[in-house]
C-alpha cells in the first residue's frame, strides 16, 4: 500500500521520538509503542513534515496546533488504558492523538468544534489507516451522551471550570484528564470517578487553546498553545 510505504520511510524518526519520550519520563510501554507506530507526519501540513518528529507543537491551521508529543504522551500515560476502554476525546485537532488512542483503547470517539479541522482530521485518519475513529462536529464541552459512559475522557482544550457534562459521562472508576484555568495559567488535572465523588490530582502547568462552548469560554479570545 502506498501510504504504508510512505509511513515506513519515517520509521527511524519515530524510533528516535520514542527515545526522547522515554528520556522525558514516559514509561508506559503501550504508549511508547503507539508513538512508534502512528505516522505523525501524516497529521501535519506537508510543508512541516520534515519537523513532524521533533518534540514540539506545530501549527495545523485555524489558529490551532498539533500538541508536543511529550505532552500527549503524559496525557495518555495518566489515563492508564489497558486496551479495552471506550474513550471520548474533546478537541480532535489534527486527529493525531485520536490515532494514538486507537493503539491503547478499544473505541475512540472524538469531538471537534471547527468543521474544517474535523474534515481534515477524518481524511488524515482514513489515509493513515485509522478510519475506525468516530469524529463528530459540535460543542465538546457537552460531551456525547449517546455513547456514554466512557472509561476515559481526554480534553485537549482548557476551560475556566471542569465541564460538568463530561464528569457525568465518565464511567465509575473512569479517569479524565483536562486542562483547567488557574489564574493566569492553566493546570492539567486528572479526575478519577468513585460513584458521585471525584478524586483530583494536578499533573503540572500547561498551555492549551480555550475550550469554546456552553461549559467553556463564550468565544476564542483567549489563546493558548496546543490542540491535538
């Protein structure tokens, strides 16, 4: 298959990226394997493909970027996925993180607010062999109730408060990672559901684009750094 041969020509670059992630504290072997297999260069603009395997965020248009691989790897590692889970991703972006999720989960549903990005992500996912991802268009802060509850939820945009609908759609025992505003900065937070209670843990400071929607920001005036 032509696309497969193209992807294989970047195998050495992916291997080097995996070593960078390992040196940055990523220990989950399934996560490392995902980064070694998913062709990141197919999810960035063609003009930037030579930089696809650098550990940096890259622009993907519409004021959005594909996240730094180390940031994405920390996200995935914190979810502790075993491969059997149904996962909701809020903020499809390029589609790259959704592709990574297919390697560590069973079912992936992703919501994107920007129609043009959703279309580009669908095409990139299909062209790289990840057409099983369900990409929806809409307000990600509302989640997607038809397929709830989810074993894990990954939010790739920052909100002023944790969106209540997302917490309600989390399975008992499920985990959610989301960036939340903290004054002038943002903190990446992990939520673990236990019945009606949620344990919280802060994973570090981050900078993401705003989550625009009913349970996020009213507009996109606040600018951050990344989207997946």
